[in-house]
C-alpha cells in the first residue's frame, strides 16, 4: 500500500477499499503512517466525504484498534445514549440511573467539555472524590453490580479515535460529518450495546447549528449502528436555549438530583424521559413508548433511580449523602440575582453566550489541560416566550468573586434579550430511525 | 497566529493575508509549524486554490527563506529558461551556451528526472567527471567568467520549497497549479533574473496533459514573474511525441552537441532557437525576434556556442574533448535496431511510454535515491505523419544487455504505432505573455 497514492485516490473523489481503510488505520496506530500523511488524507475526506462502505470500514478499523466491552450472556440488555453536546445538558446524570433502575445496563462513557459546551465528566467530577477514570474491567464489574457506570473514554477503547481526534483538532478537520460519525460511533459500538439513542442538538447553541447537517449526522450514525447490529434512534432536540435552568458543573449536578427526585425543570424531564424511553423500547425492556415512560416515571416516583445514582456516586468514590444534601457540592463564593431590565417577552436565551461565559468564569476549558472551577455558572429561570416584568428576578450568577459576578451579569445582559415577542421552538422536533425522519410523538 | 484557525480559514475558501503566509512559511522552515499542519493546509489549497495576493505572498515567503543570486551592476543582462519537463527535452544543454555566447548570462539551475520525464542534471552527469553541485558562490564566479553555469538547486536557494516539495510528494498535494507555480518561480526568481522564458509542455507526455491547465500554469507563472520585476514569457510546445531523436541521458548529450554543431534534429533546433530568442529579446540583448534568431544562428555557425559549452564542461569537471569525440561519453553495451512492422504512416510516438521504458532500462528514477544508468535509451528517427515501409529501421534501442534490448523493442512496439494516417501537431502552439495568449510566430 503506497500511502501517497491512497491520498490522491481519495483527493480525486474515488473510494478507498475497506481493506485499505483497515490497514491504513492499523498502520497509523502502529506508528507506521506519519501524521502528515494522515492529516492530508483527513482534509481530502473533509472535501470528498466518505461512501457508506468506506465509513463502515473506517469505523470498524477504529473499533478494532482497541478493546471492546462484551455483554454476551449478560442477564439484562445494554443501552447507551450519546449527545452532540449543549449548554445545560445534564441529561446523562438522570438518564443513566433511571434506565438502570428499569433493568437495562448502562455503560455510560462520556467526554469533557470543550468550547462552549459542557461535558458529563466535568459535571460528575464536581462531586468531591468522584472518579471517572475507571478501567474497562472496573466499569464492567460495577455495571454487573449496579447496572450502571459513568466513566471517561478509557485508553483501551478505540485508541485510533483518540489519536485521530487529537490530529483533527489541530489540522482544521473536525467539522466533517463522516469523521464525526466515525469518531462517536467507534466509541459507542465498542461498548457492546444492544441499543443506542442519539440526542442530536440543533439550534444556535449546538455543535452543528445547521439543522440539515444535524439530520445528516443523525442518519449517518444510525446507518453505522444499524449495520453493526446495534439498533439506533436519534431525537433532534432544541439547543437554541439552555436545557433546564442550571448551567455550570455543580449547579447541574444539583438540578439533576432534583430531577431524580421528580422535581426537575419540565424541559429537562421531557428530554430525559423521551431519550430514556427510546432506550427501553430499543432493547425490548418495554413493549412501547407509553409503557417505557410509565416505568421510568415509576423509577423516579419510587426513589429507585435516585438510589441507583447514590450507589454509583458511592461506588466511584463520591459521598452519597449528596443526594439528600446539595451542600456536599462545592459552593460558589459570590452569588447575585439578575433582574429583567424591562417588561416584555423573552426573545432569546442564547446558549452559546452562556456557555462562553461559563468558560470565562473559570467553569469550562479553553484548552484540554485547563482546570475547571465546578462552582461557577448560571441558573436561568426564563425561556423564550415567557412574559417578564421589569425588575423581576430571572437568573442568578454564581462566581468566584465580585469581578466574576460583574462578568456574569454582563453576559446575561447579552444572552437574555427581552422584547415584544418570543417563541419557544419545539423541544424535540424530530425522531429519526433507520426508516427515516418523522415529527416526534414519543418512542414506538 | 493559531495555525488550526488558519487551516480552517483556507479550508472554508477564504484568503489568508500576505503576512499570514509570510509568518507561516518562516515558522515552517524554522520547525515551529509541524508537517501535519502544513500538509492539511496544502490539501486545503489543492481544493480551494490561492488568490493572486496569496500566491504572491507564498512565493515571496519561499524566496525569502533562502539566499538569492544578485546581478546588480553585472555588465550583461541575466536570463533563464524553465521547462515543465518532457521526454527527449535536452533544450537546456544547447540553449544555455547559445544564449551565453550572445552576451546574456545564464544561471541555469535545473532538476533531476522523476517519473517518465528526464532531468537536465542527470543528462549533464552522464559526462564523466561533470559536477552539478556548485555552491551559489562557485556558480556566480563561473557565470562572471564564462557567462553560464549549469547546476542543481543549491541548499541556499528557497529551502522552503525543498521542504514543501518533499512534503507534497508524499501527501498527494503535487498537482496544484498555484503550488507548482510557487515552487518553480520561487527558485527562478531567487536567481536575480532580468528575464525568464517558460517552456510549458502540452500533450500526452507532459506533466500537465490538459492544455487548459498548462495555459493556466503559464499565466500564473507569468503573473508572478512580471509582478516581481522579472519579464516572463511562455511558449506552449508539443510533448505528444519526444523532442528530437535521442531519449536517454548520454544519448541526449550527444544530440545536444550535434545541435551546437548546427546539425541537430529540426524540431529540437526550432524549439531551442524560439526559446533562446525570447530570452535575448526579453532582456534587450536583441531588438526583435528576427535579430535574436540571427545572432543565435551565428553563435552556432561560428562555433562560439559549442566552445562555450566545452568551457562549461571543463569548468565543472568534465572532459571538454567530449565536444569533438562523443566516445568520451559512456556507451551502451547492447544496441539493436528497431524496424517498422508494417508499411503505412506513423500515427503516434508516445513519449510517456518511451519515458517509462527508459526508467525500466535503468536510465531514470522510480525513487529520488535511485542511481541512473546514463547509457540506456532510444534514438527514434520517425515522427507522427511520417510514411514508413515495412522493415525500414525507424529506431534504435540502447541497453545494458539482451534482456534490456528485448524490453526496449517491446516498448517501441507499444509506443510507435503505424496505421493509415498520422498528424504532426504544431511544435510551438502558443506564445503567452502578460498581455495574453497568441498563436506562435516568433518573439516580438
């Protein structure tokens, strides 16, 4: 295999053979293909795309580069969820214990926040003592015992993805639908799932702001999952405003616990129930969406979901008293209420501006190695379309000091605009399966 | 300057600022920009092209990466020629001493053969003892004394081009008009020329087989040269058949000497005179094309051009007796005549097949480090359109042994096709200047 000829082939719009992708990735991971050839190839893929057979071969090669979880013979089915990321998206924290409480194992492998979007790992690590660096072996043992583990990408899973992602990040080749799909699906498919649900965010605060691209990404990932024996469904959910009220690591953990108690914000609960219900139906743990929804509501009402969360926190080194006493979480030193500057209707609550402000407050990352302050962030109690009166409290800023408070208040002034009219776009706009896209009305 | 943002910028079809190109190339040569970022950027350039200001900035940055020859205050004007490469193209060997004999200094910096096309350096090195690795200082001193030096790209000239070309060669980014133009022109413009003539080959044996691309390359290089105070003219010449009769390193040197004696093949002499006349007119050494042509013919007829060539050979370590006794050149051990297999008209003499056969015979390179056998090659005495009789000798094979002869005979059978009709396309089809393209009728 002569690499420059392969690059030219792809550059000229022709497909590489599956075995070419396989040996290319194997040799790249073995250090036999230099980064400078891989980055040129990735840029050619950016422009030319990947055919279905190429994408499948690339994804398989990335999976084959590492270990995989196996749940063969496991007594219960196994499912997971992936979100393309947003602001205030703490769904995983509720969903994993809820689904596990309904008899479906959840090997929830998550990422860190980067850019304006938060990451589940950072949220979990705001719990003092909580460890996310489980080995595959430890995760597997915990799933056997509690039905759920919440961990970071282990070095054993898809190491090719880890290297490729790091290379893409510095060579302008991140924003490619097939490369994004292969990256996400290589990790998820290595988890040995019976079903996967994708939360594909759309709107100004999403990774892909263009709805057509979001749908294309969803379809691409569904195709990859289905072809590999992992039934996959996607919901397109709104990220033109934050999800729920809390935005910021510890604040979101607190809101997730409220949700597990049954008193979370309506939009957060709606998205969580919808995604979780898809998981139960996909793996046959519920006959239909309505039954799944009832089972999930029961897991919350009975306290079993909260109890599972407490067990997971304890198993991974955190203090389970957290679920009864939010003061276990680190608290911001400076808090200030933000009030509506005029009467009217909320036009926008811009998630990208809020996400950026969290980074500026020290609660997110500008670079991978940055430390994160778990205490900072916002609680925003209004949504687009809400009527407000001048002087009414509509948000709070949580910061390290007065300067942070000022920064946060200023960010809210930019992010939350009040005018004559505002409209709340549908929370869940589409449900996409292997059969196509349809307006959302709940799991089958 | 954040490199990934620059790459994304170019990837998305936007222009980088001149100062961004300048610092990018400077930092690349300084080892501060890794190859994997540069190769991704080059692939983005392949797809997006370069605007005129970007191309100028890139070329200037490549020139600025190294030293340049300066002929400020030199008593005679300075000119050079560049060919995009072909089969049987020994024009430089005749042209440089002819032009130097007419009072124009020629710092002829040439390349090696790669792929199916030959390289002037390899031809020169078939002369026993001939050294092409002159330093800039040595070259300059020889030009002052003899009016001409024939050397390889020195390490001092455009080192950025050397690194970029090596990277492009292994990352599928060679075939980009702006990158080709910047590579060629950065080296030529560093020679401190008063005029430059481009021999842009077209047809099946050319580097760019597509005539429209060849014209685009010519226009791009002319634009770069003119904007930098180096008047530049291009001739489009035929490479749908070999130039002259000899193809192969030592064989071509022998034919070049015949040409300098005034008895070279008509097509070789025509192309050489045309390019050389353009050089004389460009730098003001002749008032018009007709006068330039007369001066050049006189340099041949008087023996001055051949004498200059002998001086150059001697100055660069070779045996000047060569010009009177071709037996000084290494001789092939096995020679065989090839005869027409039928009566008819020569349809094609395919240069690409001939060039490949020379490589197969050991006379060219599959890889940069390959050694070259100077003795092997072909002398082909027919052109498309020539009538031939069955059994008539139309070519000779020069090889190392009987196996080579068989290989060469077989290659000739594929390259030379005889049928009912054949047509000789115009040898020089277009003359391109900063004012536009016109049918060729000689230098202004």
